[in-house]
């Protein structure tokens, strides 16, 4: 199998359930784990991000994949209120 075919299959699997709250894109270019800090949350904590293939925004996975069964509207609202300006 050519490398690009395997990469496309992998990215397709990684992207399942993703919806970008900024542009509505449904595909992930790549993912990363970062350490964030917040006095409200008691210091440092890990957070996963996925990069939207369409708008190139780094979206926290709990928003892009709507962890906790949040709706697309709830995820978009959280993105706009908490992360859009970061």
C-alpha cells in the first residue's frame, strides 16, 4: 500500500465524529497534546487538540469531538466563549 493511502485511512479514522466549531469542517489534519494552566482549574492540566484541515484552527478535542454528548451548538458556544480568542 502506498504511504498516502495509509495516511488517508488513518486520518479518516482519526476524524470520525469531529466537527470544527469555527468552520464546520469534518476532517482532522493532525493532533497534539499540550499542557495548559489555569488558576480556576488548580494549575496545569493536559489538553488534546486537533487541527482542522479546512481552517487550520487548533480545536480542543472535547469541543471538536463533543465529548460528554454535547450538541454542535453547545460545542460552538464553548469554543466562542472560552477558546476562540486564544
